[in-house]
C-alpha cells in the first residue's frame, strides 16, 4: 500500500512529466532505429547489410567514447553552477574540444580497418571515411543535448531525438538506393547535422547563444572545463563498456557458432532491448535533479517508476514470446523464444542498473559504475565462452542474465551504502 502511495505522489513532481517526454522520444527513436535497420536490410541485400552491421558498432563505440561522456558531465555542472553564471564561454569551449576529440575518434576508426583485419580489412576505405564523418557530426548534436539536459529543458531535449531519427529515415530512403552502404552511413551523418542545427536553434532561443560567441578563446574558464573533462572520462568509459557488454554475447556466438545462430539470437536480443528504453528515459532527467539536491528520494522514485513500467512488458513477452518472434521476423525457433524470455529479464536488471548508474553520476561517483562494468565485461566474457561452447545460443542468454544480475546487485548495494553515509551525516 505504501508503494502505491509513493507512486501517486509522483504526480506532484516534475520528474514524471520529464520522463514522459523522454519515454516518448525514446520509444520513437528506438522504433525508428528498427525501421532504419529493416529498410537497409531490404535495400542493401545480405552482403551490404552485413557490412553496415559491422561498421555501425565501431561508429557507436567511438562516438560514445569521444563524444557522449562529456554531455552528461556538462549537465551536472550546468545544473550546479549554471543558474547563477553566464556560462556561454565555457560551454562553447567544450564544443571546440568535443570537435577535436571526435576528429581523433574518426582517425582511430579509419586505422581499425588495418588493426582488426579479417573482414574489416576488405571493406572499402571510403566507408571508414563515412563512419569518421558521422563521428564528427555527432559531436555538435551531443553538445546541445548536454546543455538542454543540464538546464532541465527535457521537452526540448526530446525533440532533438525525434528530429534526428525522423531525418535519418528520410535520408536513408533517398541515399541508400543510390549509394548503397555509403548512402546509409551518410544518412546517419546528415541526420546528426540536421539534429545539431535544430538543437542550436533551441539553444539560441532559450539561452542567447550565438554563432559570434564561438570566437571566444578555448582557455577561458579552463579550471571548470578541466573538471568537466575529467568527470566525463569515467562516464565515457562506462558507456562504451556498457555498449560492449551488450554486444559480447553476439560477438562470441558469431565467433563460435557462426552467422545463422547469431542471427537467430539477434532477433531475440533486438526485441528484449525494448525493455531498456524506459530506463534511459527515466535516467536522463534524473542526473541533474539528484546532482543538484543530493536527495535519494529521486532514486527511489525512478526505481519504482521503472518497475511499474517494465513489469507488464515482461509478462507479455513471457506469454507471447513465440508469437512476437513470428510477427516481427517470421521466425519459429524454440531457442529464440527461450533466449527472448531470458534476455528480457536481463534487460530488466540492466534497466535498473542504468538508473543506479545515473544516480551515482549525479552524486559524484562516476567511476564506480565503470569499475562494476569492467567486472561485468570479464565475467560475461568467461561465461559466454563456457556456456555457448556447451549449450549454444541459450548459453549466451544465460551468461548475459547472470552478468546483469551480478552488476545490478553490486551497484545497488553500493548505493545503499552511500545512502546510509548521507543519513549519518545529516
């Protein structure tokens, strides 16, 4: 009864409204991501689609590592210090630094053609250049999102996701039939550019940021800029590790069992990850709130909200896993059905982990989720090798579940420990 009263009290807090905007934009974004992959699969054919699926993970990891750690760090410092100060100068310095970092990431991606070798070495160099271009384009839209998040302009933030993903679909329909894989990659870059321009428009409208402000030197407010960059490092490493953690099972299955089994597993994995989008929608507005107030009630509300959202989804997946796979992919494979159920539970734990991780970022413990993720990567690697070798793709699902439960329990217990310390201090 007490939990239902707490849930009812959420109506009196702006967190639920902000979460609604982000849930909508995440549902739309994830839906458009499904559409993007579906369209490219139809347009490019098997070889072209396989090439695209091989390059996009490289793009995502480099984008996350070099661009996506800084915006949450910006959001934290803007929420703490930005209300009283004119911070146009230092946020523009951050943008210039992000552009430099993204160029470094693009160059490293090109080198991966020769470092990874194998099938990656046979991919045309121009496609790596297109991936690098997309990484650079992502920096501008990521920067604008960090500012909007820090100033709690969550409605405007959600609009940037909608704009980006809408144009991504429009561009891929135009360029993929003409240019193949190159056109698909360029459609991502052009969508980043349009989303970045739209985000900058929102910033000009709300915060009086103008193009002329870019003339300010990069070394102004260098101490604050340094703090933001240092704080962003564990966030970037954590997010990149998280991305890799989610792909380890597929990497091992592809290596040990081959493409067909990896495809069967991929169908289940794709559907199960829909559970996670709700957690990311909740965690985005959570960081600046808990950073500003240091109040653990926001963490409790977020966990409670996530539980009530994903519970009915898990029930539907358990009852209709076979039908869902048949409806979306035309697949009737008992292994995929079992994997979908297991991976959905795993996604539930990972969604709770994400909320815990966001809370620790807001409290100033950004390194802790990174250490826990690194442990999860090692554990998941060992389990994947042992289980997949012995029981096939279902073993990959079980290894992911065990790893997810382990890292969630570790981070949850740490938050309980921190909560007790805060209580004692008060």
